[in-house]
């Protein structure tokens, strides 16, 4: 089982729309105790993939005060692409619930 975080709920306060372009993106997540786990991110309008280097992204110059998970941006032909920091999406309580320590679960 892979836990899924709805980015629409996190960013906009509403569920992601039920559309054919709504996808679950799988990312490797480090819950902070030395192991990497899968985490699903449900995103609207996810119709293409792009591979690029982290160095291609630039600071957004926008204050993301209430959204620490929003990272730098990349200018691409269709517009700006903003990187999301999965480590900043989950608070401590939710992280502990979704990814309990293996030694604590035994």
C-alpha cells in the first residue's frame, strides 16, 4: 500500500477534480529515519512528464510563506513548472501516522 496526498487539498483546500488528467505521481520520500518510502501525490492536469536537472530550476521570487513545500521554478515552453518538496508536505503527526518507524511497529 502506498499513501496518497491530494495536492488540491494541500494547496487549494479542495479535493483534486475527478478528471482523466488527474494522476497519482509516485515519489521517493524520506520520512526521516533512514529509509526511503513511496508516497503518492495526486495532481490535476498532469498530462506530461519532463526530466530535468535540479540545477535548471531557479528561485521563484515569490513569497511562499504559507506553502513551504513550493520550491524553485523552471521556465518551459508551456509556462512555469514549480518543483514540490515532498519532505515539506507532511507535518510531523501525519508523517508518523503514514510512515511509522519499522522498529516501533514490531
